[in-house]
């Protein structure tokens, strides 16, 4: 997973990692997070802060930093972690033992506890490019990102979902994320696909500097795409997220899942009940969680089975 730049409050990390004095007999759940400079680590810290506030079933919580989804799944498999944050696509591949998880074999006991924030892809077009709809990308110069990168994988997903192919583009460009806005505003490309937590500073630069705009990601092929690709889901970018954005923009992306292989139904239910009881405060603990709803936490884009304990802790609206 691409490392993302973000400030991690020392207080949040401290509270997430701390265990209460005099609680030597308390079981501490270890959540495998991610890079401390990314999103997964502080989001895991937000979960721990909620758990350490209420100590459901006497449980405490600590965050383990890691290099991302693959490392987190390995930590679950080895028993070094009780819970992990993983990308929805990685969860699916690990569950069936495909791609990078083929050698390790299927994680048939992998279960989802809840869905958290999304990593959302948007199409951004330069003014004058004649791109008002997704189909208008045909014959245009579009940046998909460097081969093998997370940005490229996400861009390929957008192109597939749109019903287009790379052959429909006049030029397939392979720029880094940091280069996209400048190349777009200089007119060297017509559109670019940006994936991350919105608002993204890279998108904001393109909007502010040259009046670039977000394109609705909609097509007739979307329904069949989501049936075929259960780890992807629909998102929307709310109006006003970017300067001059007057309407909600349809987008697609991947969810971040909280998963486990080890916890009992009672423990999962206790964790979920604690999160639901503190949901408003929880979603204010980190910018990535803002806008998350209880429906999102149980909705589309979860490609593996929900844990049995989830049904014991219904998320009331």
C-alpha cells in the first residue's frame, strides 16, 4: 500500500498504546495497523482509544505498526496480532489464496469485523479537454500511474469499471501521483485518476491552479463490474469537498476492513458494541473516519464473510 503523508497526533498514539495501571490480568488485543506516517496506524489508534475507554469484557488494546495489508495478514496468521486493518482487495486475495497470497495458501478463517474508511478513486479533467462524462475519456491522454503502484491498480479498476480498455485511450501516461496536477494544468495530459482520502492535496492543486474538475464515474457497465469485483464499491465525493465543486460526484474505490482470524463471537460483539456506543466520538478521532456511517461499516465492498459476532452487535442507526 502506498505510504500517505499525514500528521499523527502524539496524544492519539499514546492513548492507543497505553494500558491502564493495575490491569495486569487484562487481555490486550493487538491491532496490526500500518506505517506511522500513513492512515492505517492512526485509524487503528482510534479503535484502540475507544476500546481502552470502555474495556469491553475486560479487553485492552494496542497498535502494532507494520508495512501494510500483506504484513498485517501475515501477523494475523502467525498469531502476532488479534485484529488487522487491510484493504478489501487484499482481504479477498488472502481469503482465496490468490496472487501474492498463493504460496501461503487460503486464509479460510479470515472474517470481517467491520468496514472503515475508503480509498476513493476520482477522475480529474483539465478545462477544455472535452471530458464531461466517463465515456469522453476515449481517445484522450490519461495518466494511470506507474506500473505496479497502488495508484495504477486503482486507475486500472476505474477504466475496467467504466467499460473502457487501455486501448481506448489515445495515450496511456505513467506519471507518479505528485506529477499529475502539474502535467494536467500544463495541458500535457487531458485527465488523471487520483486515489486516496479526500480531499486530496494533489487534486486540490489541480482544481485551484487551472480549474480542473471531477468527472462523474458512472457507466452502464457498473452493475456487472461490481458483481464481478466484490472488493470494489461505490463512493461519492460530497459537494464542497473541493473549491467550486457544486454537486456530489460519483466515485469508486476500496474499503479498509477490520478483520480477524482469532477472536471469539463474544469478543467481536463486545468490540463492535463499544464502537457503536461511541461512534460519534470515534469518527471524530481522525480525518479519514469523518463521514463514515454505521451503514458504511456493514455495507457493500466487504468481499469476505462477516464474523459470527457481528450479528450479536447490530449497528443501530
